[in-house]
């Protein structure tokens, strides 16, 4: 089983902000794979389906970014042998770059820090580069809206790379 966890903040005010790029990539996977978010469990919105014979779970924690681990640990407890792939924004990557890591530290990302505090470092990551606007406070930048047309090809590229790597 493959579990894709997109990190973000719930509620409409955070939709299409840089920090919610994980939610947006998982939403694109939902459309690509025809998997609808039909359940609210594990402190998350969850969709389940099959992709090329592989059972897939899509997860969008509803705990807010800094408490993402609360949701991910519940998913891991239920599906202990599954591969967990967390999709997250990364300010240290140039805008549009996408990086895969098998495991590692949380770095400066509070959502990853929360997950690491609950389940350790043994989960895969897909980091989507959002760059950094040095003219803005970091929190103001990551919580600001991005240009959806500008990010559409970046999200499509992330989906293509996920399909290539995992299916």
C-alpha cells in the first residue's frame, strides 16, 4: 500500500498558499487517479483507491501544519507496513524544483518536524520548491497565495514524477 500525505492547513483562507502546496499536489493526484476524498478519519480527509494494481490512500491532515504528526501517526498505526510519502513545500528549493528523499531530517519545516516527532524519520518525502521571498517575513510568505497559473505546471510536474517513481 502507498500512502500519499499532502501537508497544508485546513480552511478556505489557506487554499492555494505556498504552505499548502502539499494539499494541492494530493488534490491533483485525486483527480489524476479518480480517487475522491470520501472519509474524515485519522484527523484527516481521506480517499482510497487502486492505481495500477496498487492500493493507494490519499491523506490531507486537518490538524494544521504544525501538528501534522497527530494525523500521520494514526495512519501509520492503522497501516504499519505501508509506504508513507509526505508531500511538502520547501523554501530552500528554487521555485518549481522537485526533490525526492527516501528519509531524512525535518530540516526547518514545522510540518515535517511534527511528523518526525511522532513516527521518526523513516518516511519518504517529495519536496516542492517554492523559493523564498526575502522581502517578506517567512510566515507571511508561506501563508501568502501563489499564482495558480504559474504553479499549475509545477503541480503537474510533481504528479508526473510521482507517477513515474511509484507506478
